[in-house]
């Protein structure tokens, strides 16, 4: 069973800053099978990135994903007010990381 | 565009079976995998399991002994049954559509709004 560990647990930044979120897997994950989701309070999660680096439909270009093997990263180049939320990574459509809360500093 | 709507009892007694239905509209169940995910209050997402259009299933090992996912293609519905529930099963339950590459699931691309289930006597 692959365990995903996200860091940091909470990230405090200001609008306009760059955010870097990490997702580390206990065993190697093929890049085709790593996805990222955004969840805002009271809402269902929304797909952001699939296949490590492919933006889902309608996702702004400020969101990007990278990585390979056991280390994956979600980067938000310049934070907008609507980006403050919780972010989850997922592998092979099964287990999720525990989430990173991105909060306004 | 495809929409998913979860439905079922909002309150289930301990030791009983939780039963939820996901109705798929705007698209066919065929050719996709269908996933259930839950989120306890204030906590993260937990994958419960998925079922393919052809009937194969994959369940979370921690829930496998209590979970059954099934589909009714004639009604475009997906079902979740979770037996012997306890308070720890209290959560928002999401139905979701999953995409695949070959026979491996890659990600969830469509989510339902979720339904809250409370386990309490």
C-alpha cells in the first residue's frame, strides 16, 4: 500500500506570493497516476492536476505540477484570493495525502 | 455535462448498514469507473473504493470487509453499502467518476456534491 505524505500541513502566504506544496510517496508512483485536488469549505473537491503535470479543464495557468518517483510538487505561481483552500494529492485513483491547508497570512 | 447526485438516509443507527445511491445524469455509466470517497467532519479525504463499468471492484483494505459497491446500468445508478457502521463512519460521502489508462485508475474528474451521513442511535 502506498502512503502519501503532504507537507507542510499548513502554509501561510499572502496574495501575490508563490506557493509550493509537496507530496511524497512511500513507494514510487508512475507520473501518469498522480493527481491534485483543491477543496474549499463546504464544497466538494475539484480536480486541478492529473498525470503529475496536466491541468484539468478550466484550471488557470498559475497552477502547475511536477515531480517523479516519490516526490511531487504543486506550485501556484502568484496566489489569488480564491486560491486559499485545502489541497490533496492522490495516487492511482485511490489513497489521498492528508492535505495541505493554504491560508492567508 | 455529467452530474452526480448522492442520496440516502442522513441518519443510520450503529451496527446497521449504510446504503447510498448515486444517480448519474448527462452521461452514461458505461466506459467509466465509479468511486466512493468520504470525509469525516474536519478531516481529510478517504478513498472507499471503486467499481468498473464491467463489474470489477477495488476497495480500501481498511474497509474491504464491510463495503460493497455496485451499479445498475439500466438506471444509471451507482450504489454503496457499508455494513456494521459505528460513529467513526460519520462523514460526508462523495460519489465520483474516475478515469483510467488501460485498467489502472488515474484520477477523479467529476464529483458529486456529497451527502452527510451521521451514525447515531
